[in-house]
């Protein structure tokens, strides 16, 4: 997650035209690299276990949430424009509301991890996303898409550092299981 956020954040902070291409590269190259890392480091330590399928997320609920979010964004844009005029309303919405709402949207995933699995770092990342979505434009560091880019960069760096620490701890605590060890198979 940290690498993906760093790449997206860097491309948003630099130039918007590269976002789709870089995102596709990360998505399509990231999964094979992740699988290779699992085969090299994870499976030799804990094995491969096929878990029972989890209850699938309700696609209707996800679609409704996405539509509601888009309606809120567009509605807020309209309200800002009506209340303050076309140019001033758009500028204010783009400068403050877009980064803040992006921070809220990006906080949903880590918050869900905290709620579902009891991971405290999920809550920490959720708060970090929310605060960065508010603080970056308020303190004048960036606005609009660049603020969203810096937000992704900030949380990407923290996420990457956290992931490296967790992975290092895992490698130290869990030894490689010898191949001749059999677990229940004769």
C-alpha cells in the first residue's frame, strides 16, 4: 500500500497526465511482484493455507456508497458555486473541500481494517488521512490535486515505513520451516 500511495502521490504532485499510466503499471506489476515476495519470504515460514472464502462485500452497497460520494462532491461543488459565485466558489471548493473529502474517502479503508481486525494502525492511518486532507491546504502547502498528491505521499511514506518494520519483525520472529517437516501427512 505504501509503494502504491507513493507512486500515486508523486504523480499527482508532479503532473496529472501520468496518474492513469502509473496507476495501471503499479496495479499490473505490483501483484506479480507481491506474489513472488510471498513465495520467497512468507510461504516458507508459515506455509500456504487456503482459507474459507470470506463473505463477499455487497456490490450494491459499494455502488451506492460510490454514487453517494460523487453526489456529495458534485452537490458541494454546486453549493459553493451558488453561494460564492462561479470563480470564487470553484476555487474554494477545489482548494479546501477536494483534499478534505479525499482524505475522508481514503480514511475509510484503514478505519475498516481497524474495525474489522482490531488493528490500531488502521485507526492511526485513518486519522492521518483525515488530518492531512485538512492540514495540507489549510497551512498552504498545496491545494487541489497537488494537495491530494502530497496527502498520498505523506501517508505512503508512513505506510511504507510501517510495512517495512512489520515485515522485518515477521522475518525475525518466524523462522523458515524445514522442508522435511511434515504436519499431519504421513
